[in-house]
C-alpha cells in the first residue's frame, strides 16, 4: 500500500483540489483497505482496487460538500494553496498551464486523461476503476483530448 500513497494523493487532489482534504481521504482509503482487504476478489490489480476506493471516497466527499453548501447558503469554502510534495509533483507533471487546462475540463474527461496520461493506466484498467466500458473510456479520452488541444494551442500560441 505504501507504494501507491503519492499516486493516490495526486488522484484525490485532482478531485477535491485541497491538499489537506486529499490527505484525509487517502488515510480513509488505507483504513478501508485494511478493514476490507479480505473482500478483495483479485479479479483486478490492487492498484485498480485502490483507485476505485479513492475515487469513491472523493465522490462521497464532494457530495457531502455539495449538500452542506445547499444548507448553508452564504458559506464559501476557501481553498488555500500549500506547497507540499503532492502539489509540487502535480506542478512538475508538466507545465502548470497544461495541468490547469486539464483541471478545467469536465470531470468525466479530466479523470480519464489523468488516469491515462499521468497515472499511465490502460483503458481496461480505467474502465474497471470508473465502472464503465472500455469503449466509454476510449471515447472520453478522445473527446477530452479534442477539447484540450484547442485550449493548449491557444494558450501556447498567445502567451
């Protein structure tokens, strides 16, 4: 499990965009894995299983935040910027502008592009992690790249 900590932190951060929250989520992921390891069916790799749990934890967190905001009309959550190993790693993945453009995509495109090109998962593994078909993954990757390329061309041609 120790081998995947940084990767999972980056994945969680890509969803919640808050370093401290992503750390909490990863702690919860490892606790869940420890408690429920006996239920791991080994039909997929441990990495895929960990990614799936991490994504589910992130989605649960985001849902709970959405519900809180619905009830607390005037609340605004400030996101602070910390220079931690996770954020430095994200910044080093490629140029900051490229990462920013990826993060600006809708979730369904952002998550497949991050899993494919940053975490280097195969389409089959991404399909398992996201519980969608391989064809859906391939379509989202293609469409995500098609949405990303014009933004990158514009960014790099006019800066």
